[in-house]
C-alpha cells in the first residue's frame, strides 16, 4: 500500500460531505472558506487530499450548531452510495460482506486519515464486531459525532450491499449517554446502544456478514484493490500552504503561464503575500520554479526521445546549453547520461 505521505489528510469526498452537512445546518461558509483544501479546485477534485485539521474544524463547527446525536445521522443520511468514491465500492463489492469490510479496513486511507483512524474486525463465534478507533485531537462532541458517524456509515453500506436492512446485535459508543438518542436508534436500526465504552463498535450476526454479497460481480473486488493502491500512490496531499502553492505552480507550468502574478492569482493572494509566505516556509520563488522544471525535465528524459532543444523549449530554458548546465548542477551528469541511466532496466 502507499506509504504514510497521506497521513494527516482525508479524502476530498469526505471534505465535500462535511461541507454539505455544514451548509445544511446553516453554517456560514465564511467560517471555514479560508481553510486549506476548501478551494473549489481542491474540494471538487478527488486527486487532492484535504488536511485533517480542516475537516476537524468543520466537524467542530457542526457540533456547536447542533447536538452530535443529530450531526452524525445527518451526515450518514447524506452519504449516498458512491458519494465516498472508491471506498464505498470496496466495502460493498466483496464476495461476502465480511470480505468487503476487510477491504474497507485495509484501504481506510482512501477516505480517512490513516495516521489517526483505524477499523478493527473481531470474529467471535456467532458475532462479528467492527470497531472504529480515532486518535485525533478532538473536542468531546466532535469525537462523539465522528465515531457514531463511522459506525452509522458501516451500517448503511452493509445494508445496501446486502440489499436488505441489517439489524446489529448491538452498538457501543465511546460517548456519554445523551438524554435522548432516538435519532441514533433510527440510524442504526436498533435501540440496543451502549454508551461510555472504551472503543466504539457495531456488532452483527456472523451469518449476516459471511453471506454472499448479492449481485457482486466476480473479480471486481480485486480490480478495486489495485485501483485503490494506484489512487493512494498518486494522491496529492495538502498538508500545508506550501503544498497548495506547489499545486498551483505546477498547474501554471502546465499552461505555460509561470509568472509570480499568475500563481498568486490562482491562490487568490497578492504577489507580496505570496513572496512573504514562501519566505516563511524557507524557500523562494526561483527555487520552487526550478524544482518544477527539474521534475518535468527528468520526466521528459525518462519517457520521451525529444531532443535537448525541444525539452529546453518546453521547460522554460532558452536553449539546450542552458538545459545541460542545469542538469549538470542538479545531477552532476549530462542530460544524455541521465536519460540513459533513467531508461536502464532495474
């Protein structure tokens, strides 16, 4: 699986879901629009990963606006099958429901912060328990909302996969017992809910989860697992402002419009602010531009047989001589030697 570079981030599909929930609760977008990952070009592109801190902030805004016992059912209700992308189908396309749960646990990083969240599965005779562990730094109400949402999402997806409502044996929430929890009972399809336990979990009959998944195409889950590996490997995590800047810079480079003002415009800030923030991150405009050029040149040398003059023209160098000097400075070798090394079989 992909390494830990995506830790500290969640999928943009989850970010879209909680933004929609905040909108439904009447929370002004002005309260979170400034946060990293909420810009439309990031929020509506599944390639990007939203900082976990951004998602947590919006969860906390929601539980200030409404009780956590209402927030989690609201979000589960908005979670149509497919709204969470690939992960939804990993969970619902296994040969059995339990196979789907295992795949969803293995690839939890497809939607969640793998650094702080985990799904654990315990098979115990006639019962199978799915536990949700969240170690993020959260306020009490936000933690309660997220934990109950996670279990509610599993209940909904497994019922959708089974093509019938599954009734849990019991639900346990690591939260204080609320005065009323009718909304939770409706979400889970049972009133057998325990509170104030160490770990939140939902338990089903083993016979329910070991049953074949109706209409699951044979071999689909294997295809989805490979796709999940590729998706996680190619994701662009937005950990901080510098990540967002580099995304904007690469986009400008792809459109042959690499100027300080054009990138500042993409980020909706002034050129002076852009330069100040680069300085705060210990880098400069020229260093960042050179990094992007180096990435592109290396890629072109690896994957094409373009001449040095053509590569120089594509990457903003005046001529092949300037390109050779740059490659020599970066790698201590000529472009021709670097191309040969990059194309050599491993």
